[in-house]
């Protein structure tokens, strides 16, 4: 058995320093070569133990684990959503993760989503509180020194423990305040945490390491914490058989000049040989078999995605490693697909690969949303996030949105409007789907960032629910009362017309009016003010009102107060669902109406039915409290 390097994923908000951190460690310039400093492609970097030892120095030496782990293997992703495309049998490809955040900006939507993904995948992680050098008044040491024997500059790393000693008290206090804001937010999300040098129990507390990815401060402690975490808790997980057939995950299929189609792959187990035959999944969930022509391995501290990277043509690769594979017939291979060596056991591997899809299939609901995604991992991530939101899913598949998806979503819309939804993560709409979409009421949420889809969906759902609630409120009778203004009765009957003042609520055409004894007076046929016909009149309005079926001096008198009538079901709906929508005067009017109804119709009118059996268990004092 051999111990492989732990695979580490770096997650966080798009501009909080993921790639800059790795650039600082490997001395490359990936971030500066990319648009806006944001990673555009998935990458992988091997950091050997001798490099880690030189960075960490005494911190790592005290742990005495240099001979027990070969190093660290970083996967660098374009936003943490790509982290979800990288999976192995049974879960996440990453053994460990760094959750990086800007200590000055704190948590962003992508940070919260990253936490959700880490929680659902149960991946151990360390928090890197980045950009301490931007805290006002922070004094950073120069992270480069001149080499006396050459014109080059040698990078040196300053420990946080040393750097904090050089800060003014107010700056150190400011840092602590920012750190405890992080501790507080992590607590809200269900994680106990503390600064690395204050952690009392590494098994139950998340370690927070203040760093600067720019100057290198704190990086020695960050790498040491990762190594300690891996050694302490992942020793068994990191054991591999040196002669076992390789297992890996496809990062990307792309056309390389002079090579043709290649597969960038992360190996997490076993050995891959140049003449091996491998099996993979295609975009339509079929299994293909192909023979390796070349294995190209990036050199340590180089980056698999840099065009300038020099690759070694090798005969075999031992996990954990990033490798570029040259092989025929791989144009339809799915990003995120498992890769398995299958020299002699095709049938077993075929079933194992198909089970990768089955493993993330969900228990579909009779009604629910439609989910489409580009890879197995991202499909799984989207499903998990919607499960956490208790959103039912009708179907979840890999691939572009098709005409069939539109039809299924429209069926869901007919069942319940809120389920007439398609979530499309990093996939396109096929032309047939766009054509079918015309004239449909379904909603499509399409983006390359999971958190944006989730945020947009939640906003739409809340807005839709508010619209539905408003429509329901508009469809039921609302509380209101009016007063007949003395000396302003213009007609006694057929219909009776009088000047009225709206004392509470909003009076609408068509409602029935009752008096204080609960007797029906008549129906509001129309309202008019200064020659303008009004469908409704709010509190404070004085208008001329035509009351059908009412007779002055028989059904009402000058100065009478009349109430909008409603049945008990309407009353209870208002009370239970819309009480937060009413003003105090409307609530008072409802109470008055309830009293009128209880006197004229039923003493329990408007009272929610109670299970009286539970009162049998109460003593006299408890019974009185309950009744009150």
C-alpha cells in the first residue's frame, strides 16, 4: 500500500482570492493572465512535500509528518460550482477543501453555497480569511528577498504568528473583530470555529487561518493545518494499492494542437499505464471503451491548463495526479465522467459506470420542477441544494433542455404554477425546445453559476407567492365599515342613495352591508364622487353610495354604522392567512363583526374549532389559562 497526496479543492466567492492563493504557492501567474483574475478553466497542481516543508518550516517540522505524506494536490476551479463536477464513487473527489473569503467583505452568496456543498458532501475544510494586508493600518513584510548569488528574487513566506506581532494593538483588535464576525456567521450555518491558534478541539471546530494570498502571510500555517488535518483524519482514505487499476474523473475534453482530442483527468486511485484500455461515460449516458495512445503529465508546480506548460510523455501515472490522455473516439465523453481501467473486466466496469448515474438519481415526485445540468457532479449539487430547500423535483437529467422537457414542465404548470419551472445549469436550450417554449407560461432559470440560479429561483418564488397571495386576497371579501352621513340621503329606495363616509378598510362595489344587529341592509350597487364612478373607496373617503334592496328608515337611518358582511369561512381565511396585511382599524372592524355575528348567529362564530379532549389533562389553573 502507498499513501497518496490529499486532493484539495479551493472554494469561495469569485474574487476572494482562490487562484491568487495557488499562484503564490506555486509561483505562477495564472490569475494575472486571465480575464479579471477569475479562473476560467479547471486546473490541477501538485505541490511536493519538499516545497511544502520549505514554506511551512518549523510549523510542519513540529508535527513530524513529512515522511508520512507525499504532498498536496490542489484542484483549482472557476468558482466553487465547478468543484461539484469533480466526483468519485461515493462522493466528492476532494479529500479536503479550503473555503477562502475576503476578511473585509465577509460572506457572499457563493460563500454560503460553498458551505452548503461542503456540508452535503461532508468534506473536511479549513477557512482561509484572506486579504489581511488590506485591513487599514496592516503592516506587511516584503515577501521577496534578493538572492545574493544571482539577480533573481527568492520568495519567502511570513507566518501569521510572526506578522501579528508587528501590528499595532488597534489593528490586531480590528482583525479579531472581523474574525469573530466569521465565527458568528459560521455558527449560524451550523459550524463551530476558531482561529487556528485558539482551537481547542480540531475534531469539532473548523480552523480559521488569517492569510494574505498576495503577500504570503499566513500561508505556512494554512498548509500546516491542511497537512495535519489530512494526517489525523484521512490516513486510511489516502491509502492506495500501487499496482491497482486506476480510477479517475474527467475534467475536460478538448482539442489540443498537434494532439487532437485529449482528456484532462484527475486520478485519485491506482496506476494508469500508457497501453491501458479505459472506459468512460458519454453525454447520452452510454459507456465507451478506448485505448490510451499517450499519457502526458505536467511537471510539479506547473499548471495543467497553461498553454506554456511542458508535459512529460510518461509510461505510467500513479495517483493522485493530473494527466492529459490522448485517445481516440472521446469526442462525446462527459465532463465529470468517471474513468476506469478495464483491461479484462468490461462487464463489471460497464455496470459500475452506469451506477454512477444511478447513484445520483432521485426519488422523483408526482409534481415538481425539472432539473438539467452539464455533468454528473453538478446535477448532484443542484439536486442537493433544491432538496435542502424542500423543493420537489419531477425529473433530473444531464444534457441540454429539450422539447420533451418543455412539455413536461407545462404539464407541471397545469398541476401547480410554481412547479412549471426548468432549472438549466450550464446547459443550452435546443432549437426544438425554444420553439415549444413559445406561448408557454413556464419559467426557465439558466446560468453557469449555481448560486445565481438558486437566488433567482427564490426571488421568483417569493414574488410569485406574493402575487398569488394578493390575487387570493383580492378574490375574498375584506373587512370595512361605513357611516351614513346625516342629512345626505338622496333617495329612499330602488336603490337607496346616501352620502357615506368610509370609517375603516376599503369598501368595494358588490359587497353586502349589515347593521349592528347583524340584519342585512342591502348590496353596494355603485359609488360616485364628483361625477366619477368608483369601483372601491378607501378609509376616509366620502362618496354617494347606491344600496340595492335597502329602504331608508326601514333598513337604515341617518348616522347608522354599517359593516361589510362575510361568511365564517371568509372570516377565518382573513384571520389565519392575511392578518399581517391589515391595518389596526381593519383588525378592530373584524373584531366588531365577530361580536355582531356571535350575538346574531352563533356564539362560536369565527372561533377556530378546538380539540376539547386535550383539556381533560389540565388542572383548574391550567384550564383557566388555556381558556383565557
